[in-house]
């Protein structure tokens, strides 16, 4: 059994969730059940799937959950870019978060490759 709390990718994605929640408060009220909900769900999915995968018996299963986590990270990036397009979030804020997200994405991808070898 692995301790997900010791994984750097889980720690960084946990931090990202907190920051995304703070950032997403800037979205207009009419997006409460649209982009706001989707952004927060995608963000939460990243560390949640890392944690769930860490509890699996095999590296293959763990890698599958990391793939889901990576997919959520890309989904979150897409949502942030849409928020920029709609002028809900300033471009400089989106750029900052996308840079953080890209770091997490690369680390998850690298970890998947490590587990699959």
C-alpha cells in the first residue's frame, strides 16, 4: 500500500484545488451550475484519482487512475482557457494557473510512464 499523502503530485494538485476554488469565486453567478461546477469538479478529480489509485494493488491499476487524473487536468486547463475567452478571468491569472497545471500534468505523465515500464 502506498501513502498518497507523500506523493509530490498529490500535494501539488491539492494546492491547485485550493487555488482554483479561490480563483473560481470570480465567475459570474449564472455560471454556478455551468463552468464553476465543472472547473471545481475537474480540479478535485486530480488529487482524488491520485489518492484512489495509490490504494490499488497493482501498478497497472495505479497508472489507470493517474490517466484519469491527467485527463481531469487537461479538462481543467480547457475550462480555464474558456473562462479567459469569455473574459470571466483575466488572462494573466489564467496564464499563471495554466503554468502550474502544466507542471502537474508533466509530473503525472512522467509517473505514469515510470509505473508502466
